[in-house]
C-alpha cells in the first residue's frame, strides 16, 4: 500500500522564501568571521521606551498575567479605534485583538474563505500573504497592475488601480477578498484615500472584502498623514484593517499584539476562531500595547527614519545605472538593477535574476538585501534603511562597488 502523505498539500505552498534562505546564508557568512551588513529587513531603530517596559514589568510583578477576554482587553479594543482614527465608522466591538497582526489576518481569512475560494493578493505583496491564504485553505492569486508594471516602472511603482482590481474580480468570480498593504511592503508606496476608497468600492460591488494591512501606517514621510477612510457604506461593510504594534514603535518587533478592525460579523466570527484556536495575545503584551498607542507618539522615530531614507536614497541615486524608487512609507527602498542584468562577475558568472543579484551582493560585497522576486518581478532588490546610519552608508557603498565591478 502506498504510504499516505503525512503533511497536507497546503504545507507545500508554505515553502521558505528566497529571502529567508539568503538570511540563513548571511548568518553563516557572519559566523565565518565576514562582516555582513544586513539591509534585508528587521526591526525599527532603538530600544523600546523605558516607560513601556516598566508597564510590562509592573504587570508581571503585580501578577496581572491571567487570560484576557478572548477577543482582547476591552480598553485596548476601544483605544484601537482612536489609534486608527475610525471613531465615526467603528467602535470597540469591531476590533479583535490577536497575538500579532498576522494572527489577526489568519483569523479573518479563516472566517471569510472556504476551500476553493480565491483571495486576490496585491502583486507587490508582503511574503507572508500568500502562505497565510494557502493555510486558510484558499488560493492566493496575484493582481498585477496594468500600468506601473515592469514595462512602465516610472508611473505608479506597482500600485494597483481600482480598474486593475475590478478586472481581476470579474475574471475570478470565486474571489472572496482582496488583500493588500498600505503603505506597501515591499515597494514603499502609499495609496491615497481616493485610490484606496475606489478599490474598496470595487470590492463592495463584487461582494468581496477588502483587507488592508496598515502595519506601517505610522511610518509615512514628508509630513503626509495616513489616508482617512470616510464612513461610506462600502467602507463600513467591506473593509477590514489589519494592524499592530510591531512596526510602530522602537523595539516593538517582538511584542505579539495586532488587531483586525472591520464589520461586526467578520470580527465576531474571527474572535470565535481565535478563542478555539490560537488563543488571545498575552495580557502583559496587551497592556504594553495599550500604553503604547494611548501616549503621545514619538515623532522623533519618524524624523530619524526619514533622515535614513534620505541618506539611502541619495547614495543610491549617485550609483550609475541604478534607479531608486521614491519612498513614501515603510522602511524599505526598491532598487531597480535591471540595467545590470546579464553582466558578469570576476569568475564570468552571469548575474541575471533578482535572487542572483542578492546572492552576488552577499558573496561579493557582504551585504544582505531582499531579492525582488518578493514582488513577483525580476530586476529589483529591496533594501531596508531602518539601520544605524553608518550601516546604511557602508552598505550602499559596498553595493555601488559590487555593481560597478560587474562587466557588461
Ligand atoms: C505588511 C506587514 N504586515 C505585518 C507584519 C508583521 O506582523 P506581526 O504584527 O505579526 O509581527 C509585517 C512585518 O514585516 C509586514 O511587513
């Protein structure tokens, strides 16, 4: 008798990404004593604020560590509404607190999809979106922009239009949801309120849910604010926001608190799934998150990141043949390396795909970057600037040297 496969076929869609393999390779290099500069991803600069750590320490000392309500601390659910500036659209009962934003997203996907359903995912997607949709039992299908694609990178930098979304929804009647991030990791673009509301309207017309991951919603530069969502019927009934603390505060990467905010039926059902599945976030983490989102925001963090962004952008622009995309938000910048494609290194090895560029920059220059296949497009690499300024400067100098060494 043929052995019964032990692992579900869904698992095979949850393979390690090129980026995580490169990160492993980078660690191996570092263990060999090579100095590797990591511009691949990571946390925000600095340590978590002392006052916030104190909130956690006090909670532990006072024994405030028992379970919370299954859908999160009521005060935190309420505070999230102000944090998201959605008081005229939502209230606390529209919020589910989870152990990180990806857990909130998993719970939402679990209740809105059935096996065989499609979830349309922005072609420029965070690497976790596709696996999470697959684990929920649905099929992720990328939406690629008709404009601003590889053929026309100058215009929208992969941002989708409502027409792109409508076209794809018409092609895929089994699509239950559209999943995207704003600001976008990896492309660092920001959809305006007008653009995002138009996409939500199109979803509403097709009976689909528009899920917007706004985890980088605080990391927006040049004085721009996060797009305000008006209280329209489409926003009320067809939009779920996913958010959390891990990309909003210094040193908050390991704090496992995120939330989903959306229509009551979805949030209530997702809360039940969470209750019987992953369980709620730890009380101490929730208390720290509550303190973090209700105190005056640390604008210094945004100013620091904006300075690092400018540093990286200016260094990238000085490299002949390299094109840096403008950065409206997040902590990343997309570098277009297509003019270097097909050039060879010292051992006549042709560098062509984005994975090969990432590999080359690690082996030749000792810089860890994320390959552009994370956006489903070859010819790009993504670099993070949420690092010490000397790492950003040295990392870009090494990238410039390595690219300059390639022979046409
Ligand atoms: C788009 C996006 N969403 C969410 C997260 C983090 O999720 P969590 O809150 O589970 O740490 C990241 C981290 O890189 C991200 O890029």
